C-alpha cells in the first residue's frame, strides 16, 4: 500500500512531443494533491442477446489527463507558466502566444518503487486563486499521450524542489489595480480574485494506435471572478456600460521575489449584488473575461522579479 505523503511528481520539458529526453534530469515539483491518470475510454458491446446480458466491454482510446494543485511560490512553476501561455520567458516577461511546450511527467510512489511516466503532456488549463485568510493557490491540468508503469525511475537525476517561501493573500499581495488607467481599488475590499486560463486542447485519435496521435490546440480562454464587499458603483457602472477595463495584481514573498500579472483588456460578463441574510455583508460578485489588447498584442502578461 502506497502513502500519499511518499508520492513525488517530477518533470522535464520535451524537445520532441511525446518523447522522453535521453538521460533526463527531472525537476521535482511542490504540490498539495495530484490527479494525473492514464485514462482509458471504453464502450459496451451493442450485440443483441436473447438472455439480455452484455457481451463485452471494449477499450477504444487512451490518453493522459489530470494535473496537480499547488500553493504558489516563486520560481517553482515558471517552466509550466510557459506551457500554459504557449510562450517562453523573455527578459522576465511572459505573454500568451502560440509556441507549444510539452513535458514528460513522472509520478513516483517512492515507498513501493512504482513509477508512472506520462509523456506528451501539454498544459490544458491553469488556475490561480487569491482569497482572504488563505494561501495563494493554483492548479495545472494536462492532456497527453503515453503512459507506462515501471518499478524503476525514468530519471537519471532528480533536482530537488525549490525552497522559496509560500505566498499568502495577506501581506504578500503587494497591489491590486483595476480600470482603464489601472488605479488601486481604493475603498473596495476584495474577498477573492481568481482566474482560469484554458487552452481548449483536444486529443487527435488515429486508427491502429492505442494512444492519441497528437494534441490539437484550441483558442485561449481566460475567465475570472472578482468578489468584493459592495461599497460603491465603480465596478457596477463598468459592467452595465460594457466598457473595457484592465486588471493587475502583484504578489511577492518576503525575499522580494514577485509576479505581476496583468490582464490588459477585460470586460465584466456578469454581476450580482445580494443581501444574503441578517447580520451579513452585501457582496458584489463579478465574472470577467480577458480579451486581446491591441497595444500588448496579448491577453495576459506576467512580469517576474528574482532576487
């Protein structure tokens, strides 16, 4: 029996999709839970039988799916940010583009020496959430092709995980700005801010193979929520007008490592202001969608500082 406390996740970026690089040096990850599995799709036989029984269960396709949850820390997930945004860091700036990245990911059950190797893994979605009285958290979800199970690691070397500080949503959120000119949300107390970046990946199946032949890439969707105590009409007016806005936040650790995440053009999709009951606060709940900004030629821009 394997213990979840003895599970390790490590990865390496592939130079050729769905191919583990030779003598791989894998980077160990920090995570709070994982859901990466080899998925097998099946259907039941539709044969007509006079005894009303089912003849067989047939496998029709295989792929890898799932991901992992994490607590945000500097440096740890920078490679996977590239995979999520389909681009590479350039002078500590990362914007969304069309450059594909794929990874080989090993899930190691270290207490029983069982090692799952997943290849051709591409980032299907990424989520980051900031909430009051909480740690900054996130998740990555993948779609991939090959999966094997062995009793020895595929890694030639495993690099230890980072040790940077876990970021919280109290003192580590350095700024939160909104509006066409990006001004601080003065007088508006935000309870939660989150976003999900989805790449809308889909498997490409082929006759004669038990794994997918490729991963097709869809459009990028970035949607989010902003929940705040209702204090004034600033956000409501923008929602009603359907006007474009900007949204930016900076989160940093005590050492000074930080990320500034900018959505240079957003519009609010829905809004509700409700009174939930006696002795409770009126809360304004908004959903928003990121759009292409002509000046940035991007929907999201991440700027990092390393110390």
